[in-house]
C-alpha cells in the first residue's frame, strides 16, 4: 500500500506542477494537493457578518473558518453550511468541493484574521479583512468596482492592485465573469 500512496502522491505533484526532490515527505505532497484554494470574501446579511467561500480537491473533514482579532489566536469558528461537489471535465478531472461559512458577531470596522480548511485537508494561509461600516454610518469609504477580467488581457488588475496596496479601498465589488470555461480547464 505504501507504493500505491507514493505513486498517487507523485501523480498529484506532477498534476499541480510542483517540483519536489525524490526524497520528499508524503505529508508535504498530500498537503500540496488538498489545501484550500480560491478563498473569497463577501458581505454577510448584516454588517456584523462576513461570508467566506473556498474550494478543496478533497472533501473530507469538517470544513470551517477560524477567525479572531489576533493573528496567532483564531478563537472563533464558523462551520461550512454549504458544500457542493463539482466534477471538472478538463484534463485534470478533479473533483472540487465548494465550501461556504459565515463569520458572525463582527465589530464595526474591526480588523480580523482568518483561515479556512479542516484538520484532514489542511488549512489555508491566514488572511485579514476589516469588518463593514455600521448601518447608517456617514464615514466616507472608497469602493472599487470592476468585472470581466478576460483570459489574456486583464489590464484592470494592476490599477486594482495599486489601489488596494495604497490602503484606500474599503470595498471591492467584482460584478461578474470571474472565469471562463472552468468546467474544461481544471476549475
């Protein structure tokens, strides 16, 4: 069985286009193919909530978001209430699990840290966000709105990155056309 696991791990590494030395640990190989990816935030039903979605290739464990006010102490959790499995018809033939969880009880304009995943598939990097302005707030905010990135000429990305890096953007609204033909291009 160890030969089978080793062979599977090598195939996963090659499919992910990672180059590892022959003596790589199996744990590292498993983690490269199963970590959460495509992490997205969306405003919740009210300003005290933030929704987070992500995908994994392995749909095991109990997917959740862990979050908190301190990067080293993610002491609150929201379990994924939505789980959908998509079957990629592209060259990789991946089974992709989409997860969505909600962070609740957020303080207005507080900075939070979070990561997503589970103990079986692994955890994403730790990300950060600032919670929404309270309802009725007259504080100014700066919103970036864009859409249709295209597949070969995404000229809008550099100006968006600059605005985000400047710290001026309070919200970013992507109005659609995130990806093209994902069912045929490995999700």
